[in-house]
């Protein structure tokens, strides 16, 4: 085979044909988006068309374990099957309730005083939504607490036994809900666009034919009440109420920290952390609720002997984790919300392998979360460990800023290297000896080799080795500061620690803090301090700790 030739192409002309609206969103704040005209949920458990609704209901699978955490523990599949049928009928009633609500909305919009032309778009939206609702009668029946259900039955999450266990539970859910939907179709009629010819070769439905031929024959004859029935949603909030693990997920941690967002202006509010968006949070230590039940039943107190130990979210084998989801996905006609938790130092190659493995196993969608990649509501308990962070690789040349300060009557330079021209990455400082004169602000820092950095000023002056102008004490402190910055410590915390050191305002550490203050975003909350005058919250304003309540400022 000949090697492809690289052909250089040039654009000769650009012609504007029409304008299109373009929406730039981030799924951190918008949990759905359009992909090829299909509305996709960020967590992917219920892919929808443009005018359908996400209707979810969950069965707590832990409820159906008899004699949990004992040698006689057993999952009651017959009981679960009966309740799943009831749940599906209830979900179909929800569709009717939604249709009634849509009728009231449409009636209200029609009666509004605006001209029909003005409210036409809104009317069309609600009419299309009602049409989609009635044509498909889509539902999302699922379950939660699978992780705790396995533990209660003595099954280790992630083991080969757990894969088969998950498959049997989800298969039972599927057959029960489809039986319920077919019975409703016989009684009330199928969803209006049902046509057996359109789905007779559907692989999901053909599996039902192999598993329950009577159900298949009845569905072929009567149809079913709902176009699609099943899903597995994240169920985070519901699982807080049920005091169980979430959805199909393993237990996150046996003990962890849960964060609660608070208003920093409320009286006597405790603030334990402030995230990169400036939001304030309180931290609460949480033990997994079912641990207490396990202790009561077994009389044991050592959680390392519990059925969850060693198979929490970050510790289980991710390949078997995917196999559990794949086994469940065989019995889910929508999809499953599922996240694989990975350590902070996971490689790009391993992440790629996870996605490829999920695809090969037939999983419809999966999410990975790298520890520390974004702030979340749940964080690991740091009592026994410190979260490690890898520094981003340093480019050969970094842009930077040159500042001058006075330390006890002597002139010093301070150079801050900026990653991507924005984030403080490294610090150099030393006496100028009138060599680096005042006035040069922008610089470039080139790493010649390990430990040797050259500085190029705006006027073209180059200093081959900036460390020649620093003393041991200055180099030690700046190296520690550089390590902190490049490994992810927020610059405001670095400044806060420098400000707490001994010495007066003319000390070297205070001088460094004055320079680094320039890189703190205005409005950032000062953690661990309150206004000495009124007790209010302090924020950074032009680098200074200031109180918005009484106007006190540390710099005044």
C-alpha cells in the first residue's frame, strides 16, 4: 500500500450563505445537550427526543432481601417481581397525570391576553410535548441500592458472582415491567404508534422471546402500553432518603465527607471550604448508613470485616465493574447512569482502555471520574491520607511577570512564571544588586536544564542563570512556593500562610505575599479568618483581606 501524500490546501474564498444560532454550553451546569438532533442527558440514563419527558421511579432493591447480613440472607425474586408490576402500572398513571397537566398548561396559554402570534411558539411546544407523551407513554422504571443489596446477601460487588446476581435482578425487573405493560395494553390499549412489524427484529425484544415465550406472544398480539419502560438513574437524592447505596453503583466509601452549600452571609455560618467558583461549603463526616445495620445484625465492629470492604467505588476492579453494567444493560431498554471512580494519577491510556472495554461489552454509555478533576458534593475522608496531585508538565518557555519589592531597605526582584499566561506556576526571587533594574514587567523564563533557568527581559537582556542572583534562604522558600503552586495549591492559601509567618511587613516572606496577592481573584473568600472588627466574612479586594460589612481592611 502506498503511503498517503500530504497535500497542502488553501482557502481561496469564504461565502456566507445563512446564519445559524450556536449555543456554547458546559455540561457541568446544563445536564443535557443536543447531539445530531437527539436530546442527550449528560448522565445518559434516559436518551430522549426533543419533546419527551424524563419520568423516573425507583424500587429499593434492599427491601427484598430477607434476613440481610446473615448466612440465611436471600433475595426474594417473587416479591420483587410482583412489586415491579405494580410500579410499572403506577408509572403509566404518571403519564396520564402529565397529560392532564399539559392540557391545563395549553388551556392557560390559550387564555392569556397576548396575540396568538406572540404565544404561538409556546403553544406549539406544549402541544408537541403532549403529542409525544401520548404517542409513546415512555417510562423510566428502575431500582436503587444494588450495592447494598449485594452486601446484604453476602455477595462481593465486582466479583464474578455479583455479575450474575445483577443480571438476574435486572432481568426480573424487565420481565415484570413488560408483563405489566402488556397487561395494560390488553386492558387499555397499546401506545398509539405501536406496530409489531417495526420492532419484530429488535434484539432487546427478541431476548424476551427466549426468556418468556408467553409474554412475547401476548406482546405480539396486544402490544404494550409503553414504548420503552426501564432505566437506571443516578438516584443520589433518593438514596439519601432510603439510606442506601445509589442506583447500580457500588458504595462510594464506607466513611466520607459530604459537602453542603451554604450562604456565607448567614449569621454564624461555618465555612469549611470555598471552591474555584467562590461557592462556600460546610463539611459533614458521614458513615455509610447500612454499616450500622450490619453491626447490629453481626455484632461486629471492625468495618474491614464488612461485606463492602475492598469493593467501594475506587477500589473495585473496573473491568468487572463494566461487566456488571453490561449484564444489567442487557435488560434495560433505555440506558444506565454509571460512573467509574479513578485515582488522580490514572493514565490517559487506562482511561482509553476503560471506554474501549465498555464499548466491546455492549454498554450504551459510561462515565469516568478522575479524583480531584472537579469539585463534588462527596469527597473522601482525608483523615488518614492526603490527596496527591501531579503537576502539569512545564513548557520549555513560560511567560512571566517581574516585580520589585523592598526587604529591610534592600531591593529585591520577584519573578512569577505563569502557566498558559494565567496561573502562577513558579517563583524566583533575589537581590537585584542593581543588575535587574526597575521597570521591566514582562519576562520569559526558559528552562535550560534541570535547576537552570534563564530570564529574558522585554528589552532583550538575558540572564543565563537566575539562581546566581539568589541566596540559599531565598531559593529554599521560592522552591517550596513553586512546588505548592504547580501541584495545585490555590494561590490564596499560599498567600494566607505567608501572611501568618513571623516578622514585620518588611520581611522577605511578607514581600513575596504582596506580589502573589496580585494573582488572587477579587472576591475570593479568606478561609479561616473573620473580620476583627465586626466578625464578618473577609474577602480579597485587590489582594487585601477586606470586610464588606464594616469596611475594615488589613491594608488600611
